[in-house]
C-alpha cells in the first residue's frame, strides 16, 4: 500500500520513498500528524470510548495536507476535513486507478502506539493474516477511483468481516483495484474497531457498546458528504461485506441512524439474526467481567469507573490476549453487538418481522460448505487428507454435544437425527459433512435466508445466490468443499490477475460476479445488458416469498437456479427447535413432581457403532425426544423430574421393537400410574403435531 504523500509501506515495517517529497511537504506531513494526535477536530461519536481502538487495523499511511492556495493536481482533493492527496496505482488485470489511502474520518485514539507484524504460515490460513502492521490508530478509509475520473459513478463501500474480533480492510484478498478498473465503480474500504476495543459493553455511558458500528456509521457519513469530490454519486451508495461485515450491513438496514446514508446492500454469508452476532446485556457484561479479571482490573457491579480507568491504562496487547480464552465454542466470539437503545433499539428478528428496516434492493447469499472453515479451529485434529480421515459415531455425537453445550440432551438428539445420513450413518466423510452443515446452516445460511425472506415479504427486490465454485487454487482437501469466505476472491476479481494461476473457469465466473455486483451497485438489479460482448449473461431471478429462487454461482454445473437454499434444514432451526423448546418448557411447568420414570421408546447409543444406529420416521420421533435422564424436559426446573429411564432390551431385539421389549424389564409401576401416562400422551401428541407441521 502507498500514501498520497508518496510513501509506500512494504514487508510490514520498511518505509521507502516512492516519489520524492520536497522539504515543505515533509514538514507539513510531520506537523499534521502531530496536530491530529494532539487535538483533532474530528469528534468520535462514542466519546471517551474511542480509546478502545482495534490493533487489527492499519497504521495510518496518510495525513491531511494543509497546502496554501488551490492546486491543479487532480490527485489533490478538498474534503470537508481538509485537503488530501492521492496516488496512481496499477491494476493487476491492466489499467490504472487513483487511490487515496488512510483518510482519517474520526479522532485518533490517544493510547501508546502498538503494532504487530504479519505472521507467516500455511497459505490456506495466511490469506486472513494482516499484510500491514496493525495499530490502535485505525479510524481511516481508503478510496479507489477508476481512470479516467468518472462523474456520478456508483459507489461501493466494503465492510470487512472477522467476527467483530479481527480483520482489516487492507488484506490482499480485499484489493479493489480490479473491480474498480474493470467495472468503472468507486470502491471505499473502511476500518473500524473490533474485539473489546470496538464492542465492549458495560451499560455505562462511557462504554455503551457498539463502538465499532458507530465507527462504520461515522465513516459512512464522511463518505456521503465527500464522495462527490472523487467523482462518486452520493445518492447511489451500495454497502457490501462478508460475514461480520454482512451482519454489520444488516444492522445498518435496521438502524434508524444509518438508513439514509446508503441506497442498496450486498450481504455475503451474514445476516442480522445470526446467533453469534448479538449478545444480551447480561452476557456482554459477563464477558467484560472476565476480561477485567484476566487483565487484573477491579470489577464492581454498577460501579465501573475503576474498571474502565484500569482498562484504558492497560497495555493493549494484554487486553487482546485476554479476550479469546473465555470462549471455546464453535463460531463464538468474545465481543459482539448489543441492543444499546440507540443504534439498535430492538432485537433484529422483531425488526424484520415487523418490517422496521430500510426498504431497498438487497443482494445476498451463502456458500455450500460454510461450516468447515470453523471446524478447522474446533476439530483441527480431524482435518487430514481424505484417505487418512477417520471419525467414529461416538466422536460425531461428542462434537455435536460440544457445539451445543448449553442445550438439553433432547435438543442434541434432535439435531443429530436431522443431520445424520441414515443411508450410511457410519461414513466418516458424511459425518464430517453433517457437522459442516450443522454449523453452516445454524450460524450463516439460515440467518441469510431469514433476511431474504423478510425483505421478500415486504415486496422488496431480493436477489439471492448460492456460491458453489471450488477455486482451482484452493489449498484445502477436496472433501472440504466451498468454504466460508471463498467467494471473496471472485468478488474482488483476483482470478483476473494472471500471476495468481486461476483456471479459465474461475476467470469466467469472476467476470460474471464482478458484473453482477457492479450492475447491482449501478441500478439495484444485477441483470443488465451485456457490455463489450465478452461474457454470457445468465438471468438472475428475483427471490420471492413462495418461489424462493436463487442463482447458482458456479461454472462447473449445468444447473443455474435453485429454490431455497436449505429450506428444510432452516425450518428445523427456525421453527421446529423453538417449538420443541416451548413444548419442553410447557411439559416441565405442567408436570407434577414425581420421581417415577416415564417409559422410553427408541434410543440411540452415543458410543455405539454403525450397527446400533437406525432410521426413525416422524411417527417415532416423538419417542426419541423423551430419551434422557432427569430433568431434560425442563432443565431450569429446580424440582428433579425423571422423564425417561430405559431398561436395556433383550439382546437381538430390533431397534423399532425396543419400546415394546423394554416394558417387561422396567422395575417401576409405570403402568399403574395413569396420571403420568396421560401426561406423557398429551405431551407426545403436542410434540408430534410440531413435527408434522
């Protein structure tokens, strides 16, 4: 990356001259940096909490230039905050762009400098490593403009992902020069605070939470006010982002503070209702308390000033190091958004249900194997080439238990039942694929589907995709499929860079995606007439409530459209499980105290081999959910209730006969207790109705 003042930063720390600066420019550059750090006129909307700024971000390469008089240099632009100077950069696919890098949009933090260099490693993971030093002083944007300079060009604002914990807009995979030079759009990338520095919440005015979202809001305000000076249209701004960036965008669609600052939205693998994206106040404060304990700061309930003061004085590297150990679950991040009553004033699901969101076109979708990326960290010992891959049923069930550690055994059994391939339940690859789909559906695909469905319900233009292209340069085993984030390379046009060695099919698909994304930014519709005659357009259908059509983004399939995706599985997460929880709660509340066990039907042995697994139809499933030991139907009830106690059936008994075989072996007088039997029947019918509907 380079700076408009002529500086280039390479290899993390070496600064070299790119063009010669005269002494006046050098002096003004140094003076401006000192002035901004001492007393900036750019006020941060989060007040004192702006001290909490991300170390996952870019050291500023850029300073405002206070040069006397007006300049004829087209790279010098007068913004509302001062004069800035750009540089010319060459696109890897050919052509040039004008770039203004590291433009400050808010007051820089006043903590001591802290930088981290890049980390070498395996190529598959290295794409997410920072390619520049990371620094607390991070509130900057970069603007990329095609040459020749356009007038009223569509503007695309990139918001990076990283679980609200990590990330940077400067990653190589986010390099926008190809999409800018190829599609004649303006791309703006923004930095924002992450982790505890961006999302610490104490229900206190000085640490109100959502600081990272307010950073994005402030950057969007700056873009809206100034983009016309770069040749952009302030009335045609499209937000696009992936994962936590997509979740952020969906929050902006819901927030009354953001809605007027953009016109369309593209959300890649993320939606506002993702289960990992938002904490209750209670959970957020627990996370803050754990952080304070780890750093060695005092915590007093309802008296946070000592803790806040201590955290401000703490070394930022210590703060970052103490964030992550408190979480151990898959797709679980230490600090995320909260309902703060200002940026987010109600739960996203309610906002979507009631239609309280920005009415505008949206383009969104997910990838086929969203979960495997996260299982790399969660079950890293299992990721080996396919011939050496091993997984037992016991390990499969243990993984599900770990993923949903707070859930009852009944819920875990239901999840296993839904995702097990009953035609070949002991196949290791199929079990791993099932775990991938559990994680991917629950955490990503279904929340994307929910946003799409609600927008379609309110008659908005919705364009949905399902990305199915495995990159020819992927370093991961074939069985891992198309991972979370794999579409990003195609969105930014990396396959068009000849030095990257992508296949012809990847290049063609990337050209299509570039055109779709740019068309959507231009018009709110990805379908547009073919330009230059160099690609064949496939019509992208509108995603409607009943048809639920989506476009398949892949070059290696004859099928171009589908319906859904994953409708049945998402109904399981969005409809069946909530009703199951409700039925469990009702059963617990309505059952009189008794230690007598209820009779059990079918069972699945967690430690058993393939021969002990069996398929169940919907009529038998109500029996499965009763399998468990005491209190499973209402785990929060203090009164001990044994719901089911199964005796071991005689050896050789067929699985579907176990209910009948178990009866002679039960030592309790369940048959004589008509009240308990009647209650079991009532609950069973209620749960069966849930299953059938």
